[in-house]
C-alpha cells in the first residue's frame, strides 16, 4: 500500500471512519482521500524543486564573481522555467469532476494520475542532481526542467481522458 495514502486514512476523524463503512459513501471518501494524498505528494515534489533555487543562486553568484555574465541569462532562464514547473506541480488539477462536467474523472483515472504523480518524485530528483556549477550544469538543469514540464502535460492529458 502507499504510505501517503495510509497516512491520510489514519488521520481520518471518527465521522469519516464511520462513513467509510457505508458502501456508496466509502467510494466518495476513498476518492477524496486519494485526491488529498495526491496533493500532499505534489506539495512534496514542489518543495524538492524549490530547493533547486539555492543552486541557481549559487550559480548566479559564481557567474558574477568570475565575470561569466553570459551565463546569467541561462541561470535566469532556468529560474523562470523552474518557477513555472513548480507552480504547475503545486496547483495541478486534483482530478475533481463536478456533477455537470462533460469529462468525468473516475477512480481508475484518479489511480493513474496518482501513480503518475508518484513518478514525478524521480523527475524532481533528476532536476536536483544538476547542482554543480558548470555552464553545462545550467543547460542540463534547463533540459531536465523542460522534460518535467512535458511530463506534466501528459498528466493533464490523462485527466482529460486523452491518454
């Protein structure tokens, strides 16, 4: 079982635990728990990506000290793309579908999205691995940020029912 989902289940109050005994209501609660666990997972990924900003600050300072002012453009490009990806991860759709929505999100899709979000941890770690100060390091970080951004587009396609 998944530790984040188990933690969310353990934090349920008495009424939620009682409601989980009612068949139709149980499905609703499980879906809501999966969404909450998914949000926690994405917050973790966003926090890990936020840590990359320290490396960008260090790269910016090193470029300034060594006179590599051309590298500052790459650092700022990486910072802007990183901020964009962090926001996409943090504020990604939770898979909610309203009563009148055209596209309904069922449990199977939510499960796929949750598994997908778990794999984003590995992608975030790859971005974090590019923290050594070299110009290739900045370019490598940009490439990995762009790859993560493309993966987030795949997540949106899953939710829309395209994939």
